[in-house]
C-alpha cells in the first residue's frame, strides 16, 4: 500500500475500474461470507429504509454486484443502480433478472463522477454502501452532481471509509508498521492493493465528507461509526473464530457508535445527509 505522489484522475479511475472488474465474479460470495460486512450492510439498509418510505425511487451509487439494490427492490423500492465497473454491472444485471426484479431496478454502467449523464432525476434518496464515494476523484463535484439528481429534501445514506480505525491503529502500531498505521491519514488518493491491482482510495473524516456535501446544499441528519468496537472487515478470520465476541462488539458499536466524540472514528462511518 503506498501514497500517491502523482496520479492523473483518468489513470486513477481506470486502475480502480480494472481492479473491481477483476474481482467482480467472486465479490458478493466473499462479502456474504464475511460477518463484519454482513453486519455493516444491515446497518446501512436499516438507515435507508428509515429515511425513505417503500415505493420511493433510490439511486445506488457504486452498486457493486447489486445485493443492496435487489434487497431494496424486493422491499418495495424502485432502484437505479450505477457502477463504474462493467463487470460489477454484469453481476447486478444477473442478480436482478434472476430474482425477477427487472421491473423495479434499472441498471446503468456509469461512474459517480458521471452522474450528470443520468436522466431520471429527481430521486427520493441515494445510497452508497461500503466506500464507493471514497473512490471518487472529486468529492465536491460528486456532491453537486448528486444534489442535481435528488428532489428537495431527498437524502443520501453513505457508508464511507474513515481515517481513524482504532483496531487498525493498535494492530499496526503493535507490529511497528508505522507506514501502514498512518496510511489513512494521507491527504488525497492512496493506492490500496486489491488482488494484485490498485484501488485508488481517499480516506476521509466525516467532517471532510460533510463539508463537501454542505457546499452542495446538504445538511447532516445523523452520523455514527461503523466498526469502532467491531473489527474491520479484513479481520474476518478473527471475527469468524470469535462469534460471541463479535456479537458483543457489534452491540457495543450499536450502543455508542453515535456518541459525539466517538462517531467520527471507525473503519467506516455511516452518514445521512439531506438535500436542500
Ligand atoms: C467496495 S465495493 C462496494 C459495492 C457495493 N456498494 C456493495 O455494498 O457491495 C465499491 C464499488 O464502487 C465502485 N466504484 C469505484 N469507483 C467508482 C466510481 N467512480 N463510480 C461508481 N462506482 C465506483 C466499484 O466498481 C465497486 O463496485
């Protein structure tokens, strides 16, 4: 894992696209086998269904293999799902068709940075699960483009990779791997390896994320940490070996994750914003 000295936006986007194309076929299976990811996903889905009533039209930003889009469509929402990886879009199409949900889910191969090409505005809400917004080259621009797609009062529910993951700090400091321990504090895009390729990732504090969206007219509805007491998803081996401990830790997250002073930490954070 290394910091970027210089990468063009175009190259960063292409690297990231290639990385996700390569892993698309096995992605959903791996994520569903990971108890931490399953818990994080459940929290995000609950936040979406609290914020938008069934029947509403949702925009899935970075849908990956389409698990959330299918879940929400089955729960009565209409969903437009977009992703920058054509292989991920292929997986979503297969899932939606297989479940007979084509009438409720529209699938488009489109980057979040290209939202201006979407013609179905206004949406009642948008969501982005497990970090697609960390891969967007210009978050301010993405916020403006999203604002143009949402109806006034529409919401964004986003689970975003944060900067201060307590587990990671302890783990890598104990191993005296200071570079790795500090990686999330890098400004700008960081080269994160995925299966021999690179996902260009911008780690953000909730406050940085919120200011990009505030400039586009969004205000915060709620914020909580996701993965504060609970370990990050890449410690799935540990999580699988200690199911009772994992459930105690996720309960602790559920209890204290929204506390001021704690909610800006965590492997991810879950933020709900409302468009003006
Ligand atoms: C960690 S996966 C999460 C996928 C999905 N939201 C889920 O919960 O399973 C990140 C996804 O973001 C997509 N992505 C990365 N950069 C993107 C961009 N600029 N625009 C749209 N999607 C992007 C990737 O192709 C990948 O499918």
